[in-house]
C-alpha cells in the first residue's frame, strides 16, 4: 500500500536523512559536494516548519519509508494558488512500481490549483517521469515552458477545482 504522511517537526531528522539520500542521487546531475562532515545538507529544511506555504511529506510503501515530497506554494494568480514540487524522491528499490505516479496524483488532488514542476536540464530520467505522469494526470492538457533563471523544462497545468 502506497501512502503519504505529513512530516511533523519531531520527524525532521528522518526527513533530513532521506534528503541526504536524495541529494546523493541528485549528485549525478549537479556539482554539489559533501561538506567536511560528509553531508550535503538541504539548506531549506527548517523552512518547512517556519514558513507558510511549505508542505513536507514522507512517501511510504507498506508502512516503510520510501521517499519524500516537498511542496511549496509559490504564489497566486486569478484566485488560484500556484504550487511547485520543490523536491520529489522515491528510493531506488521502490521505483518503476507506480509509487511516484500514485503519490504525485494524490498530491495534485490534495493541492488544487496551478502546478509548476521543474527539472534540471541534465536530469533526463526526471523529465521522462514527470512528462509521463503529468500527461496521464491531465489527459495531455499541460504545457512545457522555459523560464529565465531556470535551466531546464517546466511543466505547468491546472488541477480539477473541487
């Protein structure tokens, strides 16, 4: 069974640990190095409990930690909130089993409005995943754009408003 669980403040260290795995995976696409403590350290971690509009989630499979999703509200346009998938990570052992698609669909249905999902240019696997997932979710009713200040594609779409 695939579930999402809001991360509570007292679970922050578990989220921090998962973010280290995520950043390690992501090192294939970005030049970040570990610090002198051997850690990547996610600089925005505390913001998920100190800033409005940030939503941290664990991804679980059969009750076991399997990944994370960090969602940000990045604005409002035409009375609709605009959401961004700040970070999304499914551990390798759970990939290609429908986990990412199931979780993203549930999050899109929970956070209704406009979505912007951005990938770095070099991360081809993420681009393939998000295009396929968003295409299925929206029945091919999305746009792919480029924006100044971001090197890579961004898919934008609206969720159903209910």
